[in-house]
């Protein structure tokens, strides 16, 4: 069974899907005229200064924090290490490339999520790819929307939000601090139950507090280590750019440019989830009347996840020289931390990993719930939450590689309906973008005129 699932996984996450993911980002980048670069300063300001006027369940900052809660996870620690171990330092450059084009994809997702959102029977906002597929592309495309919702529910319950995250927390706590698996699993289960049964407002409130704190903590830890090895930083950056176009020899037995490219792009897209269709599910709940405004805020998620957090992990691994050793995954990142922090390194990594993984559990709980609501209605919410908590309780004791392989497969299958919708609705995204920036231009012109009159009167 495992061999069969691994074969299917290799097909689903093969070069064709990576080309489709990156190709969609390239196409949107062209149609939006490099919006992710030109409008990034405005997008970063909107994180804190969005007006939050309009329909929605939560403000834009909470929506972003909830999306980041699900996005910033073990992939930022384990995934980056795996990419560099497999493809060399050059893989980090291709992660940046994936993130650059992924920002345009994430912008389009956030824009369409608000444009085509609905309200469920409980009066809560319902949105995401399933809704913009059905409402944007038309009723005849509903089977595609159903497919997305089905694969999204499975992804949340089979691995992305449950098994892999709980295993990462419990095993890390046991290895670094000697905490037995049973009590740590019990605490995780209780916390998840308390938070998730409170619904989106409870999840977003928790994410709003934890996500900024964990991001700042990890930023300080990694930047401090980069300062310790600041003399190696120019050489590390040279390795990144040289490895991206020439491949890496030596410790990687001639790993070439294609391996660096494939490793970097695959892990980058897996980490920031651009094109996967998960983030727009919570973006739809943001309080705004401008789809393009939420699109800009959503795109900063990819910037924060990959351009900042993954870069810090990657450079830490490279400057420390740990990438030349025999370790991989979380052990490789821990080896890098150990070069700067010694015996404290396992504790620092465990705290970071625990926060990253726990918030991912919360974010994916909401994604799966919204997908199930689309499939069966609000009557499925309580059974879903009970089932999700039950899976969390048992995840620490599961070592089933078959479940993880299956989770990876359905994770990839989520992206296909979403990417088809993004390509089909590009015209809507462009139109909404023009409408928003025309509104800003008119508003700014009126403000200038008002100030001129006011100064004249004085």
C-alpha cells in the first residue's frame, strides 16, 4: 500500500503540477503588471492600517494571522532543511522565485475569495475556491468545486492539520525536554478542543496573539545566529546564487541545477501554500468591501512565510556549515542552532516547532470545517469538530506512513481545481484590481483638493 501511495504521490506532485503552480503565478504576474512588487509597500501597510469596513466576521489582520497560522508550520523548519540537503544552497534561491510568483497567486486567491463569498445558514461568512468556482465559473463547474471541498476536508483531517503536526510537537518535546508523549498529547488535545469549539472568532483571536509572537521570537533567534556567523554571510549568499545556476558539488555528489530548482520550488510552494486554495477560505471572512484590498493583505502571507521566515532558516543552515553534515530535516536545523547556541539549541528549536505546529492545527481545523460545510451544510460542523479533536488525540500514537502519503496526495489534488479557477477568473481579478486603484486615485485627489481649500482659507 505504501509503495502504491508513494507512486501516486510522485505523479500528483510531479513536474507537471509544479509547472502549473509556477505557470499560474507567472501568468498572473504579467496580467497584474508586477503588482506583488509594485504594490508590496501598500500591502504591508494595510496589514496594520486596513479600515476593516464592510461585511465579514473578523478584521483583516486576524484573517491574515489565521492564514499564517496554517501556513507557517513545520515546513518552515523541516521543509527548508530538506530542500537544502537535497538540492544544496541553490534551492533557497528557487524558493524565492516560487514565492515571488506565488505572491501574485495569493493576491488573486484573496481577491476572488471576497468577491464571491456567501453566508451560511448560521449567518457566518462562507468563502474560498469552492465558492468562486461555482459562482465565478458557473454552475456547470460545481463538480470541480465539490472536488476541491472533498480534498480540502481530507487534507485537514488526514495530515496537514493533525497527524504530522502533533507528531512533530510530541516527538520534539520528548527528545529535547524528556516530556512523555501521553501528557503532551493530552494538553494539545484539550487546548485544540477549547479553541476550535469557539469557532473562527476563537481561532483568529488565538492566532492574532500567537502568530506575531512566534514570528518575532523565531526572527530574533535566527537573526542573532546570523550575526554570530556574519563573517560567513557573504560566502553563504554566494553559495545560494552559484548553486542556483551551477548546481552544488562536493557534499552533494554533484547535485545539479535541476535538483536545486525542483527542491526549492517544491518546498517553497508547499510552505507558503500559494495556489493550494487554503488561505482564501479564511480571507473570505475579512471585514472589507474591496476584494483587491484583501488580496493585497493575503499576498503578504507568502512574503512573510517564505521571503522572511524560510530565508532565515535557510541562511542559518548555510552559514553554520551544518548543511555539509549527515543530518537532515529538523535534526539539520537543530545542528545549525547548536553551532551558535550550544546545549540551548534543542530547547529553542522545540519552542519554535511547537508554536509553528500548534497554530497549523488551528488554521487547518477551520479550512476543513468550511470545506465540509460546503459539502453537507452547517449540520456537519459539530460532528467535524468532534472528529477532528479525536484525530488530534490519537495522532501522537500514529506512525502510519500510509496516512502521511495519502495526506500529501489529497493536499496536491486540492490545488488543481483552484488553479483552473484562477486561470479562468483572471479577468475578474484584473477588473477588481483596476476598480480598487481607481477608487484610491479618486479618493486621494479629493483629499488633496480638500487640503488645498483648507490651507487657502487659513
